[in-house]
C-alpha cells in the first residue's frame, strides 16, 4: 500500500491493543493534557502539537501514580516504570498517519505512555487510599491555594526571549511579563538561571525569589519546564568545578512555593549540608519548605540536622534554629532553651530581602512554635 494511504488506529506500545481517545480527567490538578488508560494498565496523554513532551512526561507519570506527585518523583525509569510513545497521531481523527499530513493538515501529535511495574502500581494504590482516608483529617498538611494561570489570549503574537529582555524584566521585577514570556519561549527559564552567576549575594537571593514566584505560576499549567529547571540546578550543584551560586536558594524557593508538585525534591537537598559553600543555603531552603510542609522535612533523616545547633558559626546555628522551630522538633527543646542566651547575629532571606536577628530571638520563636504544636 502506498505510504500516503497508511492510516491506522493508535495502539498501546506495551500490549498492542487499540487505545481509545483521550479525555480530560475531572480530578486532575494540572489538566494540561487529555489522558487515557489502556486495559493492560498503561496510562497515556496526548500532546497534539508534539512540542511539549517534557510536560506530557510529567503529567503521564503523575497520573499513573494517582496524582501523587511526591511518589512519582521517587520512581526510577526502567526500575519502576516503562515508557513508550506513538508519534504521527492526529487527535481530530484519532488515527496515526504515516505521512504526517492528513487532508492538508500537518499531523504532529504524540501519545506518551507510562506503565508502572506491578509493585509500584500497588504501592501507588495504597498511598492513594491512605491519602483519601486522611483528606478531611485535622493533621493534613497546609497548602497555599493554587490559582490556575490563565491561558494566553487567542491570536496574540508570541514574544521571543533574549538575555537583554529577561535582564530588564528582572531588574523591574515584572513577574507578570516574565510568566507570559515563559509560556511564549521555553528558554526563558534558562536565561533566568544564567543570571544567578553574579558575585552580588543579595542579588542572587532576590533573583532566586523572583524565579520562585515565576515558576509557581507557570507550573500550574506547565510543570515540565520547571521540573527540568530543578534538575539543571541540582546538576549545577553537583559540579565540583563550578561554584553553585544561587542554585540551592532557587531550589528552595521553587519547591517551597509549589510543594504540592515538587515537594519530593526536598530529600535531595540533604546531600548539600556537608559542603561549607552550600550548608547555610540548604538549611535555609529546608526551613522555607517546612514553613507550610514540615512533613516533607520530617520524612527525611532529619535527626542528622540536630548537631548544627552546636555549629561554631552563628549563621549555621541560626538557620538550624529556624528550621527546628518550623518542623516543631520537640526532640531538641532543651538545646533550644540553652540557645536563648546566644546573642550572635545571623541573616536569612525573606521574600527576596535579607533579614537579620540573633540566635536567641530565633530560639525563643522556635520554642513558641514547638509549644503551640504540642497544644494543637
């Protein structure tokens, strides 16, 4: 048969069965791509343009894990799940078109598949059931309300990002325009990341906070590029030949502002506590995340953080004290009482600006938070 006549129904790459049309699941949080489920247990999403595979991967994996983003980030490809894709898919006719052209229309769609291994699928089911049973409980972690970012206006001309434009918007702290630019041009986040390489420490903190505000909004519709940014930041931190200026700070703001999606990255911050160049920033990042989600820090080996209360540097002691208060660590209450006599000063970042106080004041606030937690 001539190639131009080849049109077939889409199939599951794992079992070979024909799959049905995708649709928007009513309980999805992200709701960017329509989803479907094969009889073999695989789930799939449709990217009609073929240009948003990163976001489609994130959505498919999270959907496969019953919308549990924390669990999804813990899974490893091949070990815990398999992936597959069907290209040249036309969403309108629900067919795969070999020629990538149908009746004069370009066909560029992709069906992206994920199938969890049996153990991972069973664990995801049990986590979902446990989560559902606690959903109305008093101990459910607090979260900020998420407002879905509006779609760009139909017919508006897309704007291209460049270094000068991004730098100008950052200088003006024009978050609205930066968010729109991220939707228009995916390299915007990369250009923002490059600005972190500045010797001005206060500027790095300000920029990290700005990136956190931008990504908290773009991730409501496109979490994929933000996930890629976080991975790049972790890779930069692991590069022994480079100084991780602003990297841990940015991870802290990004995860803290959207812990419902990226909270599982919290445990990976622990590894940077051993390096003097990132210790202060890591303790701060953990405290920032713990402000609304102390459970994310307590789910790590947090007992290894206690010894930082005795660190010779006041900066480290102060950050550790703030963190203990936010996770309500009653285990170190006695040590915090002793630190109420420590008049050494330290600084931390709040909303992009540097604040200063003493270890004693921070210890008193931490003890008050722990007491309130015990009474709750």
